[in-house]
C-alpha cells in the first residue's frame, strides 16, 4: 500500500492522473475451476515437485495425471495454491502496473489525458480477459471497480467527460474509493 501511495503521489506531482482498477476474480467455487495442468505447470515453475513419502522412502518426481479441475475446498494449502495459480497474471499486462496481495489484485497506470488513460485501461482489461479465459477463471464484474487518482484540479476536470472502461462489453463502475 505504501508503494502504491508513493507512486500516486509522485504522479500527482507530475500532473498525471492514475487509473486504478481493483479486480475481483470470482472466488465462489474458484477451486472447482482450477485446471490441474495449469496448476502443476505453475508449481513446476516454482521448483515444486510432487513426491510421495511411504515408510520412510521418498519416491522420484512423477507427473500427476488428473481429469478433475479442483482443489479441496477449505484446505489449508488451497489459498497458497490459488496464489501460485495466478502468479503469472502480470505477464498478460503490457502497460499497467499490477499490485497483487493475497487474493486482492489491482492494476494501475498514469496518463496525462483521459483519452490516453481510457485507451490504456481498456487494452489491459482486454488482455486480462484473455488471460482469465485461458486460465479458466472469471471476473466478478459487479465487484470490479475503477478509481481515478489525481490532484483536485485534475479530478474536477474529469467531471462531465465521457470516460468508459469496460471488459467484455460490461462497464466498470467508477468509485471514489475501494474496499478490499
């Protein structure tokens, strides 16, 4: 949070306006939609192998074949596996800065004009939508929010201007503040 606040303060000092989208990935039954092949790929990229310990003997690493797409609900390791699963989300973004903490994710970008900001955010939301589809996740659009951060003068200048940020044809609501 400190890093984000500092970044926004510097941008305000430079006369820029930040667009911040607080992303809400649908979590209800999210563990049932996780693709085990993607999860295992992410685990392998972190150096995590699947092995079994039986009677003091450690097996060799083996590929796990699964036809189910789920992680046990309520498991202690479930949230960690979810974080590993979405760990490569920043790779789909080209213009925005992602901030990820636990299951809270936001993307932000600074621009000198509203049209520039609108274009960049819409491009990134299209990229995000594609990443979500590939990873078999979906966005809770009703809980995904847009904030504009800037000086009072810059924010006052946005009133009455058309500014539409959307994903898959659904407009992202602009709010004065976001709760995580």
